[in-house]
């Protein structure tokens, strides 16, 4: 019963959005993900999918991509990415498939761990951070707090957090997200969103403040999945 993670599947089963415009390594990337996934994941395992799941704009369009994920082995826990415009009512989403759990200010269980999380947002930085950014940033922090506190009240002390956006700016300065996961003694944080060699360097990785951070964008993982536990 292993735990894996990946982000930024960027599936386009119902829309014309080929990812190879971002480089030849993206050519038929979904086939690479599928092949690596099937090699490693069993039905008893769990996979965290940290956002940017489908390019679809509406849930009806996203269903072909969600069904593709549904048919892969294992239980999946998903959060929303910045491109997941199809994401609708969390209650509605959680009624769609028996092996897809959609996470947004709630939490789910993997063995004795609580899986908590939210989309996140751009963290304060000296380049561009508007009043609207600040509003969304604080809202996402409150959603993460609700998720973690819900797990704590249910008796779970071992927590893994999933975000879509990186938990800091590219200077690795403390944020509401890093302060929160340190305060609640979260064990691991996984996130995606970053693409390309230069962007990878802007993502917090390794052990900081007692928390282990992992970038799991699928291109960073060479379209494989990362084993967390």
C-alpha cells in the first residue's frame, strides 16, 4: 500500500491542446505517464495528483480525462490547479468515481496519515503581487488551515500536505503556507506548477523547518511518479 505523487498531467482528451509545443519531451506525454504508472502502482496504492489535471473548461469536457485517470490503478486524491477551470462543486466531484477523491478544505486518509491541502497561490514577492493576489493567497491559506485542523480534530497527527503552487516565492522566503505546515508539524509537502529547468530551481525541495518538500511536476519527474511512502 504505497503512496505516490505527481502533478500537472495537463490532459487534453476533449480539447486541442497538445503539450509538445512546450518541447519535444512533452510529445505523447500521457502515454509515458500511463506506462510508468501501470508499471509501479497497484490497486491497493494511493496516488496524489497535485493539480493542473485537464485543459478542459467544463466538467462535461473533463470527464474523458477523469475517466482516463479513473481507469489507472490505485486510489487517487486530487487538488485543483490554476488551469483546472472545469473544477466544480466539491460535493459533486466526490460523487463521480469510487477511486477519485477531490480535496479542497477537506481531508482524506492514507493508512494512518491525513492527506490535506488546497490549490495555493503565488506567494508575496517583489516582482508582482497585487491586492487581488493577496486576497486569494490569504483565502487559500485559510482553506489549508481548515483542511489541517479538520484532520487534527479527527485525531490524525501524521499529515501530508498537497498544494499546486509552490509554497514559497523563488527566494524561498517564509510564507503563510510554510509557517502553517511547520506549526502543525506536517511531515511532507508535495506541489507542482513549475515547468522548465530554470523554474525547477525556484521550487523549495528537501528538508526545511522540519518539513520535507517535493516538487512533483510530471516533466520534472520525467513523466514518472514519485514514491513518497
